[in-house]
C-alpha cells in the first residue's frame, strides 16, 4: 500500500513532481490498490488547483472506470474538490445506482 500512499502525497503537493509521478506505474495495480489510492486522495482533498484535472487526464483508467467502487470514490473527489465541470459524472453515477 506504500506506493499508493506515496503517489497520493505527490498529487497533494502544491507543485507537482511529474517526474516522480510518472515513475509510478499503476497499470498493474489491482482494483483494491486503486481504491486505496483514491481513498488517500480523498483524505487529502481538496487538492491544489488543477491537480485533480491533471490526475484525471493522466489516469483515464480511474477517471473513466466502470467499476462502481472506483466511480464512487472518483465522484467523491470531484465533489470535495468542487469540480463543477465534472458534476455530470456524479449525476450519471447516481442514476446508474
């Protein structure tokens, strides 16, 4: 779980260290690891301006996931960070449940 915690710390920083972020490969992470990572992001939210948008672009596996556990946490992150442009994702998720 340490890599997920460390990656969340990097995303919560005021200035993103993209080199360190890109060095962490999440492609092999299982769903429970991604859920834990999102839980860590949620605890650190609201993140500095623009960080969630960059996180969304960098990890479409998370931001466009169909898994309900990932979608729930992603929606919570959207709401806690006041990303009004993404509120439609929250609405869609709620309608799907």
